[in-house]
C-alpha cells in the first residue's frame, strides 16, 4: 500500500477528517463534469437554501427545467439570473402535511421527471406533532418522500431511469431503525436520536424502492458535515466548534449532482463523496429485516389513508 493511500485510510478512519471540508477535497479532487440537461425535468425539495439550493441552482444552470419546493420560496426569485428564471417553478409547500404532499403529486407535477431529490429536512428542539398526529421529522423526511415518490410513479410522472435521491446524513450511523414509539408517547424525545432514525429510514427506503421499481434509479447519500442555516440553528455548538472545517453547501451538493447527472450506477445503494459507502459502522446498528418490512408497510398505510380520504 502506498503511503498516500495509507494516510487517506487513516484520515477517513477518524471520521472527523473524512466528513469535514478536508475530506471532501481529498475524496473529490476533480470537479464534476458539466452535462447539458436541456429538455430534462427535475424536482428538488428543501430548495430555498443550503444544499437544496446548491443542487437546484446547478441543475437549472445546466438547463434542467426544475421544480423547487420549500416552505417559503420567495427568496429564490432574487437568486436566479433573469435568463435562467424561466427554467424554474417554485411552490410553497409544507412537506410535513401529507395531505398537501399527496395533492401536490397529483395536481402540480404534470410532466415526467428525470430527477427527484428528497433534500428537505428538519431537527426541531422539541417534540412536534403535525396536524395529522405524526411526529414532524418522520412526516417530513420519511413519509413525505415515500408518498411523493410512489404517487408520482403510480401516475406515470417519473421518466424511465429517473434518478431518485434521498439526502440522508452521517448521523444515521449512530442508530438502527426504531419504529417502536414514533410519536414518543412512552419515550423521551431526543432530537439527535430522532434525526438519526429518520435518516436511517431514508437509506432503507431507497433500497426497498430499488427492488420494487427497477425502472428507476434510486440512491441515498450523505453530504458530510455541511455549513448550513439548518445546522447552525439545530446544532449551534457543533457549528461554532467546527466552523471553517464544515463543508460549503456546494461541496455537500456535489455527490447529489453526481448521482443526478452522471453515468448509471448500481440501484439502491448508499453513497458518500461519489463512492459507494457502507450503511453501518457497528453490527449493533444493523436494522432487522422485520423492521425494514414494517417501515414499508407503515408508509404504505399512510398512503392508502390519503387515497381513501381523497375519494
């Protein structure tokens, strides 16, 4: 083993020097090749800032007609140059409200998508239940992506070989899937544990979708430690301590764009810095087949509820 390769392995083993900005520079020394995306269509959630905006901005810049979803999208209009503004359509949508997600998928997406990026995320300090009685993180980051993806697929609104990307987090390494008390009725809410759980669920869903819908290309990824407004708000101490070591949003967006626009890759896999990555560091964090099946069924039940309520 060459000295440089050995040093890279040692640095990656620390996690700190892998997930930070220096890790990105080592892992991705070459810039992404620009691809002409004229004629293609995409959708990015959580697109008003941070990683989501970095992804959307690049897709639009390369010619993709892109739907931008966020709770508040008014700021986006001022970010796009006039010559690119016609390539974007913005929707204010609270993705934690599943009825609205289902209605959006039915009514607002009118042409098949080539790229779908599930980026929206949240880490509330306090336990928050939606008006539908669902814990907010789980509704926003697990159920909403499931409902949006499956509804679009069932209605023929995903083009063949559509790239569907779940933006997970390295935080998921800390936890195996836990579906025992999703509303925290009997356990104390911890925002870090809750966030890790939903990010673990996203990785599992990507794999399950890939096995059920082989005509599309599913993936999950984690962007490393990225400096965003969300991180600053949810983890102020972490943000302050690491500060300049945190990746830029554009660096966090790199692998998403690589997955969205690059060559075809193995379906249903987990990625970090343009390479296939393990989904577990520790055996104790491996989720059981039973829990994985429960997750899919739980999501299916929510979608069936929405279908019945819409009749």
